[in-house]
C-alpha cells in the first residue's frame, strides 16, 4: 500500500518531469523561430542557453530523487 508520503513524492516527481518536458518543447519552439529570423536568433540566444541549463538542473534533481 502506498503511503501519503510516497504518493506526495511521486506527485512531485511527475510535476518535475512535466516541467522538464515543457522546457524542452519551449526550447524547440525558440529554435524554430531562430531558423526563421536572424533577429530572433540573437534575441533568443541567451534564453535558450538558460533553459538548457535549467533542463540539466531539473534532470539532475529527478535522477537524485528517484534513488529514494
């Protein structure tokens, strides 16, 4: 039987995973815009870099939490 703590833990893991997927899709959309416009490429360059770093952090958190 799943305890309330385990249920809550799994819920938060799911939320983190959903956020990671959202970030990946967001990066893909920004990259599509980059291909269409040189201005957008310069504009989105730092945003894409920051979101990729954020994906890495979320991924590390997920990997560490899954161990428990």
